[in-house]
């Protein structure tokens, strides 16, 4: 079996997250259901143990205040990958800064692409399907009338146990804890 991969995400349990999950099911019904999320650390192997990675996450995230992000426009990574996403507009610099701080020690990783804060809608099978999905997603997102603001207070450390099957390992709150463990 391949070495497991880990990531740090912020689940979107709000109307924007629900919108993306419904749109994903419509655009690509073959995909397994994945919860809508913003990725702070894209998938990576660890250089050490899960406990070591958690200690880094707690140490760094414990000094970060929660912050707000605002979702921008629907975009695509075509022709690099057939992925449709919503770019993070407000708060993107803060997400990028946090990503850089956390990419250290056990969580260090040479990523294949530059980090772009975004909310993935779907990764399609090929470029033509991605272009069609992009047009449809743009139209739907333009009609979306709920808030596009998201408060990031809690992240989740996850591990890929199988292809497209991620398991939550631990909540990672932003800011100091009121009660120690």
C-alpha cells in the first residue's frame, strides 16, 4: 500500500458548502460524496508521526486568530487539471500565510503547484467535461443569493485511507484553547 496522505481542511457547514455539494453531485454524480471544504494544506505524506504533525498544528494554529474569507468567482485550472473551483477572494492572503507557516517539519512538502486558496466544486474526467461544468457552475454561482462569507474558526486534520476516502483525525481550533487537554 502507498504511504498515506494527510491534509488540513476547513469544512463548510453552511449554505455555500451545501450549494457546492449539490452542484458537485449534479455535475459529476460518479464521484463519491466529499464534504465541501477549503484546503489549508493540500494532500501530502508526513515526515514523522501523526502525533508530531498534530503538535505542529496545535502549536501554530493556537497562535492564529480565527478569520473570515469571502468566496469570489468560479474558475478552472484547465488546462493543468480539469478542476472547477470557486476562488477565495477576501482572506486569501491570510490562508496563504497560514499555509506557509504550517508547511514545516513533519508537514513540510514540495507541492507540485502553487497554493491557490479555493473551494473545489469538482474535478472532472477530461478537459471538455470540465469546460462544460465550468459554464454551468458559473451560471449557478451567479444565481446564488446567500452569504459568500465564511468564518474560519476550526480546521480538521484528515488522512486519506483510500482513493477519495478521507477520515477526520482531529479538530484543530484557531486561537488559544480556554481549557487545556
